[in-house]
């Protein structure tokens, strides 16, 4: 793969352009492509359609002048370094362009290979650095917006606390957006019962200078006078002398969590209701005895047991023979079931089998470590997955049958051609030779006929070979091979065939891709010759971005694509397109010809075994 630079020069002076391109080629830079234009509008179009690494821009052009030349290109060079080319008198304009975002400027009369190479390398590096900085800032701003934490930055030396973004205002109502808090503001909003503890812990952490992190939970007054529970944490930055100089932190409103904890602690009954009303079958069992201790309503309904029956059961009773012991062993393995999701088989009271997914969690059940499991019946999902896998296998089998059928058809046609044509000619030639050996008078005439027949056989074999064997794409190339295919068809069929190829770089295609494109064109042309009765055909092969678009259109009699076809030509084309992550679109109707369009991914290759 060529990793050289693609450079665009925008210069209207031919001598300056000649000197510039000479310096570029002599600079030692790895250059893949050089583009040039003398119009700002053409430069805009090139930058919109090509991958350009560096732009060398003269500000004085026939259709633009001065700083307006750079401003015109600015929308399409956000990520591309631009180096201004200027005369001695235009340096002020060049500096203005740098303020607008250009990377550097060069005075034309002072250009050297080394200076030009250095400017290009430095410009690209600066552009990459600026882009990384922009992405980092953008990512930081997105994190600040996405998080529910109020981000703060405390300068310990000056005792200034800066609130980042507007989250602090959203959470607590104080109008501090990207601004510093007033002096002693933070201590003033701490709850009186928490203030001494929190301040003392923070000061002790900073004074000792050992820990890098500090965190605490406390109550803080909001702008409306209410108190919120917060979780505050910060990272301490030390100087080279190991003195704390800065602290970056995040303040999170945990009032809802605290309220929920208080509610759970205050009302065990409400917690039990949450357990019992869970729509998924859920129960708690003893890790030692495997006995079921609690079970919810969904489990009773799903499994058909009464609650008293569940309480007399243990986890072994739900599994079929053989699997129960595997389940028990999995529980005994340390940590194996915690947070695990895997498939098991369960039996209902009526004897029906289910495939279930078990999610398990260790819980404290009245002072004893037990396990809570949540059951998800995935029987239907597994069935559908198996059906899908079967359909995929059937589809693969159909594809294989189509391919084998095509091979058999080709073998039959080849055998028929050899038997009905070439074999008959050779038999006649043998007869002529036998007579020539025995008779003297017609010998010359018979030998001439035999020679002519042998020539006919050679031509027939050559014709068959060309149909079966692709021209050497490595020798001729894809484009020339397609042209040779068209010429061979026009030798035997009066048909107008127009070929349009644009943007295709054969060096960027793998041999397998070239063969695939060639075979699709060959297959569709054979279909047209056999069935279409067409007088003209258009073939377009165009590369757009990462896609190759192949169009074969004819003015023949057409067909209804919805009707079942006996041949396998179209099926072969579809199979080849799918092999390269592509798709096939057919537009045809009786009397209106056929348009076959194939879209291939130029970088997709079949997976290697």
C-alpha cells in the first residue's frame, strides 16, 4: 500500500508552478499524487472530491484575490494543512490567513527544497496537533454535558474554585456557569451537622500530602434552601516538590439514592413487594442446602407449583436428571454463578420442559449469605435461533446447488460442442486421410480438405478456450480484458457495445476482485446474447468512494424479474456480488430491455479459511 502524500498546488503562474513541483519532487518527501489548478473554484471541487494531505495556496488567482482565496476554501480544509505562497509584498495578507487557520506561509523567492519539505512536515504536524486538541476539548465538553456530575477545579494555592459547565446550576440552582465560586462559598452551604467533619477530613488529606484522591458524602444547601445529599470526590495534583497545588473533582447529587436507601431500610415490606411483583420468575435459595426460601408470584404462575410446594423443593428438583448435578457443581465453584448468564433446562409441575436463562446475585437474607436468581424463559428464542440457523444452512445449500448446476451446465455444453462440432470435423478429416493413403488421384485435394478441417478445429478450440479461460488479468489488466471480451463478441454478433470506465484504479484491486468483475460482465453479456435479442449494450464500471458500481444495460426484449427463470446466470451474478458484500438490482420488463446494476465494496474480500 502506498502511503505517499497527495498535494494540491493552487497557482496560476506556470513558471512558479514548474519551480514548485520541481522543488517538491526534489524535497525527499514521499509523494503519491500531485494535483494542480489555477482557479479557486476548481480547487474547492478537488478538495471536495479527492483525499488531499496538503494544500499549497497562492492568494492571487484569476477568480479570487487575497484573503478571500483562503476564506473560500476554509469549509473544505478544516482538517487539511494549508501553506500560503506569497510574494514579499503580500506577507501581511499571509499572516492574516494564518490567523484564519492556515498553517504557514512561504515567500516564493526564498523557496528551497529543505524549506518547502520542512514547512509541509511542520504544517501537517501542527494540523494534527490542533485536531487532537480540538477532539480532546470536544470530548471533554461532551463528557461534561453527558454526566450528571458538577465538575470543579480548585486552585489550592490561590484558593479559587472554578465550576465547569452549567451542571452545578442545574443540580443546585446557583448561577455559577464556567465561573469561580465566591470566597468561603462552599463551606457556607454545607449542612451544619456535616461541616466540621467534611472540612476536617479534606484539610487533613491535603495537609498529610500522601493520598492522591479524596471523597466524602455530605449534605449541601441548594439555592431554594433545601438540602441535597452529594457524593464529592477529587484528585489531588502535586508539584515537583510534592506540595498539593490543584484538585480536580466531581460533585454528584445522590439525594434520590439516599432517599431510596432510607425507604428500603424503613420499609422491608415495600422491598418484598418489589420482589414479589417482579414480572420474571424470581426466588432465593440457601447456598448450603439449595432449599428455596422465597419465591415470587411470577414463578408460581410460570411453573404451576403452589408456594408451599416450592418451599419443600430445592434447586435440584427443577432440573432434568444429569443436568441437576452440573448445576450443583457450578454453584460450588467460587464465584461461578455470581452475575452469570447461561442456559439451563427447567421442568414445570405439568412436566413441560423450558430452556431458561438464569441471572444470579448473592444477597444477605436475614443475616445469611444466599443467592437470588431471576429466570428468563428463552425457549421460543432458542427455537427461532435454530430455525434461523437452519434457514441459513438451506440458503447456503441452495447457493451450492446453483454453483454446481452452473458447472454441470458448462460441462454439458462443452461436451456437446466437442461431440457435435469438433469431433465430427476430426472424423471427416480422418476419413479424408484414410482415402488419401489408399488412393493416389484425389490425394492432394483430400489433404487440402483435411488441412482446412484441422484449421477449423483449431479455431473452434481457440473459441471454446477463450470462453472458458479469462485472459491473463495480470498481463492485460481488467480494462483491456473487458475490451478484448467485447471485441470477441462483436466479431460474431453485430451488436453495438459502449464501454465507460471511470475512477477505477486497477492497482488498488485484488486479483480476486478483478476476476469477479470480469465474470459478472461475461455472464450478463452471455445472457444478452442468448435471450435478449438486443442491438446495443452499455457497460459502465465506475468507482465511487469505497464502492464499485457496475451497470450493464441493453435494449433487448426484456423480461419480468418476478417470474421464475430456468437459467442460473442471474443467480451466479447475485452469488458473486454477495461474496463481496455487494448487492444486485435488476430493472426490466417485457419490451423495455434490462438494466442490471451491481454494487461491490472495493475493499471487501472473501474470508480466508
